[in-house]
């Protein structure tokens, strides 16, 4: 399986996004120096940057990302918003959103190791697309581990998006709806990604 091994802080500076979006701390890091002037990006450069930003945040490589886009084009609605919705519904992202992982990378590893169940059945596929009314829980055998006890202490009161229902310090949460555009907590111009793929 291919992995994205890019240094997080360096990539965040390049894409002008805050590491907090990835779960790496509250400090906003930008690559802006008032004494330096950069050449204005072309239209293609802007489109490419938005695509790279979304791919990096969710930890998805090109082939898989293209698959999400093609899936989004076949659904009714705004293609860019549906694309972000598909990315948000990934199991590793949901685990991160529920506070069961400090970062999406950590959440992906925990899912890979089989620490989570969906409606009582173990699922170890990070790209699994969660559905409405599914219950995502930490597996019974994993609940006593120091790792998950620490995560609950640190993130037990972390607010979840409106489409996820989770009680404070609970070992499970339920999907009560689909992610909406306002649930996306980072700046992205998804229409530029659609324009790039539409060429």
C-alpha cells in the first residue's frame, strides 16, 4: 500500500494551511514573508494547489482521489461539495472527528490495526465509507488499553461535527446525517478542483 511520507510542517507551509487542521497543534503556520514577493500563480497553479491541499489533509493519493471525484460527478448536487462529503465519510476521518485519534494519520493506523467496529463488526479499512445510522465504536478488547484511555482523557470532551452524535467520554458514536459544507473546518475552493478535473 502506498503511503504519503511528506513532512507535515513543510507541506503545511507550502499549501498555506494550519497544522491544526491535521490535528498537529493550534498554531497557524503560513509561508508569508512581507519582504518576499512571489510570482502570481496561474489559473492551473491555483487549481492544482487546491487539489493537493485536499489530498494532503485526508491522506489520499491521486488514484483514489480521482475515484472520489468520478463518484461525485455521478451523484445529483454540487460536485465539489459531494466530493468533500465523500472524503469526510472515510472511516479514518470519522475516527479523527470523534476524537479517537489525535491526527488522521494516527486514526488511519488505529483503523488498520482493527481497533474499531461498525455496528458490532470489526472493520480495518480506513477508506470505508460510513453511512447514516451506523455506530462506530472502539472494539471491546481495545477499550482497556492505555492508548485509548489517554485519548479519551485528552479528547473526551472534543466537540463533534453535527452529523456525528457522540456522548462525552463515550467509546462510540453514531452517524446521524451526511456531512454538510459548513462542517468543513478548513478553507478550500472545491470548485477549482472540479474545474481542474473537467478540462
